[in-house]
C-alpha cells in the first residue's frame, strides 16, 4: 500500500513539473496559447527594434495578428498555396543576420534580450515570405486591368485580383474581415489581464 502511494505521489509530482500553457484564443477548432502570443509579440518587437512590452494591450494586438495568421494558414492549406522551403529559411536568416548584426555575439545578445531563439526568428522570417507570396498569388494581377468599358456605377468584379499594392492590401483586409466573420473566434479574457 505504501509503495503504491509513493508511486502515485511521484507521478503527481512529475506531472506537476510539466509546463501547462494557458489558452489565449480559440480560432475555429484551433488554439492559440499564451506562449504563442508572447512569442509573436517579442518577435514583432525584435524585428521593429522596439523595447520589450508584454502589457495586456500589446498581447491583445499580438493575438489579433495570430488570428489573422491562422486564417491565412488555413486558406493556404486548403488552397494549395506554395510555402517556402526550409533551405529558404536558412538563407533568409543568414541575410538578416548579415544586414543587421556585426557579429554572432551581438545577434545572440539581442536574441537573449528578447527571450527568443534562432529557430523562432527563422520560423518568423519563413512565415513573412509565405504570407507575402500568398497575398501576391491571391490578390494581385501580373499586369494592370484594362480600363473599364462599363459605367462607373457598375459593381466591381471581385473575381479579378487587385492590381496595385493598396488594392492588394484592401482586398486582403476585406478577405480577412470576411474570414473572421465566418469563423468562431474567442479571446479568453483572463489571458489579457
């Protein structure tokens, strides 16, 4: 009996040492954790050269970006959009380091300051390329459309991709708004206090 109680106590203690991450947002049937929100926030601040700010407002903004990323990733998977390869990530990381840090020590010191790993940075760079390619493929035409032959009061044909960067961004924003409205998104209040 004592042995069984001892084993049970050891199992409970071992389970208690495991890290349990809080759910911050539910997007459809997917979960965004508090750790993911904080990592997204740190990455954004790292790339923008901003001081670390883990306030509730900043975390909520990062969570909003992650919701958009989840929606885009879902569309990329169902639409068969091409994603960058792992070798591209290595190239992007090398270029980023060469352009922004004079030495490995400086780069690693900044990573430590932001609480990031090199893998976090690589994954983020790869995501940026994937998101840009998605936007270009989904919302931009190779050449501008011909001038409209119909009257100006006709509805714009939304089956044609946008022709300029602003139109591309407008189309992306409209698509994200529609995707959000068709998806159950639940922000857990306790994660942003």
